[in-house]
C-alpha cells in the first residue's frame, strides 16, 4: 500500500489558484494514480491539521506501507513535527509539490522535510504524484523495509 498524503488547502484543488495549481482536483489525481498503477493499492488522506497528518504518517509505518507520497503544502516550510514524524518511520517518503516552490516567494524556497525524504518532486503538477508512485512501486526493499542503496 502507498499512502497519498496531502496537507492544508489541497482539498481546494481545482478551485484554488488554478493558474498555479491547475484544474485537477485531488480526487482526480488519486483516480489517475489508481488507473495508472492498477496493481498497487493506494490509500488517500488529506487534512488541514498537522496532528492528523502526523497520525497518518505513523499509521502508514505501523501498517507496513510501501511508501508515502506527501504533498505537505505550506507545512513544508514550517513543520518540525512533520519532519520528525517522517524521520521516525521506515517507509520511504517522497515530497511532492504541484507548483515549483523555488520559483515562488522566497519563504517557500526552503523545505524542512526534504532532508528526511528520499526525494522531492516540485513544479510538475499532477505528474509529480505519478513520478513518485513510479519510484515507490519500483524500489526494492530489504526485509526491514529500508530502500536498497
């Protein structure tokens, strides 16, 4: 199972700043992933609450998830708690952003989460989720769940 985890304001996709985030809804992105990766089980969760996101990260760990695709939204730049949660789990986490955070306001140029994620995909719209899923479905895992080097 791969967890598709989305943070604050991503429930507004398709209606919020379509010039920046596109017209796809979160539901359509999840549908696209399920269609393109029919052999993979996905679980999707979105919350505007930092604590709820942390709880889902922990739950993915205890459920033995294959990985996490995480668009943390604005928490990318502010949440030490999410960083600590990612660092504490076994499943690999890929940080995804629809917009290019490095082409936006300077306060968005730094991710507190990137150093504890296996990778970051930014600025490719919904295709970023597809690339993250492609990676997570192909990485070999040791018995311990750690990605092979």
